[in-house]
C-alpha cells in the first residue's frame, strides 16, 4: 500500500549503486544479495492476487532494465494490472535502449535519488521532494514530463 495506490505486489530487485545517504533499504544495494527468479516464477506470485497491481522496486530495477522490461511485457500480455517503478535515476537520464524498453511498459515512474535534506514524510509514495511521480506514457507521448495525479475522490452529502 506504500509502493503506489491500492494493494500491490512489489518486486524488490537486488542491486543499487546510487548510495543515497539515508536510504531506507541499504541491504538491497548488493547485486549478489538476492536470489534469481525466472519470469514465470515471478508471474506465479503476481497472478496469485487478481486484485493487486504491480510495483518494481529495489535496489534499482533500471540496472536490470532488460529483464524488467520482459517481465512488464508479460504482465501486460496476461493481466490488466498497472505497473509502477521506483528508480534512483532521473527520467531524463534513462537513455539506454533497454531502459527505454522498460519505460515503454510503465504506467508511473517514481524517479530520482533520495535526498535526505529534502526528506518530507507528507509526500505521497516518495521520500524526498526532488522525486517525481511521472505519468510515463503521457510523458513519452508529449516529449515533456507529465506528473501523475491521483484520481479525484468525489464526495456527496446526499444519501
Ligand atoms: S536509489 Fe533507492 S535503493 Fe538506491 S540508494 Fe537510493 S534510496 Fe536506496
């Protein structure tokens, strides 16, 4: 529930080189710290919950962008789940072909390193105010950063 809106299955990858001071998950920095899983093994976990959407986190999935792009394509082929991804890279710096491939499959990217001096506990789904919730498909389409906004909640006083 903290990795994006609603109930989600979060895939935490091993490996990150950003070394942000104050990182919430430094045990995930080691690229050898996890265990290998196939796309099918991860899909079994994801498909076990028909109501949960999906978040890629870590570590930083952009260091394994080709594998996560394949996983994201499989998710979209077999389910109607949306996909969020957390990365310490900025959107503008993701120029490797496999990173663009992964971006093509994402709904929302939470980008940028965690900056301790900009920490704010009131921010939605991110730790520091430099990080952005980016509507990836709208941004790719328009060629400019489009921020994701939560759907408005409609209230009524009538019964
Ligand atoms: S990008 Fe995320 S996982 Fe990597 S060091 Fe920064 S806060 Fe930690």
